[in-house]
């Protein structure tokens, strides 16, 4: 049996009463209506065969690629992302982060948070990214 749902509406806002975003993100995204919400576990910079690059920027890029693969499996795209939380154990140059994000997001500006942490689930891991996405109906 197919269930028909309306698309979740996403309204991004940057209130004038709050400072301008420091990079390519939105301060808030409001979801209204009904549709699909996808919540991903933290994605790390590890390839499908278990390899982990030593460079944090490479791990950042790979973690985002893993998010894209998860979105594709749910028939979503990076334009459906509403929230990204980045956990890093060491810095990735802001310019490099912006370049990598720009290649994935293509001008889309989800809400974002960056947190530096002392360690992640394994000693080789330097990057983990949580993601939330919303999209329109799917046949259930």
C-alpha cells in the first residue's frame, strides 16, 4: 500500500537580530508539513574497504562522500541536508573545508556546527560528521 505524504517545506533563515553566518551555513532551518526525515549516524573518513587516510582534510572529504552515498541510498541529494555537525580532532584549514563543502553542497547552506574534540572512536580517526536531511514523499 502506498502512503501519500506532502513534501516537508524547508525555510532557511538568518535573523537580522543575530550576527551574519561566519561561513556558508544558515542559522536555522524550519521544517513544516509532512515528508521524510533522514538522520545519519556519524560518518567518518573511512573508505568502504576500511582504509583511513592520515590527512584530516582527506578524511573530511571522505566523510562527506560517505554522507552523499547514504543520501543516495535514501533517494536524497545534498540539497536535502538540513543539519551538519563536524567533529574534528585537528584543524582542517577553513579555506580547504570551504572548498570541499562547496563541491558537495553546490551553494546549498544547511545549518552547521564545528566542534573540536580530543578523540573519536578510533585513534586513526580525525573527522566525524553527523547529518540530518529531509525530503518529499516516498512510496512506503
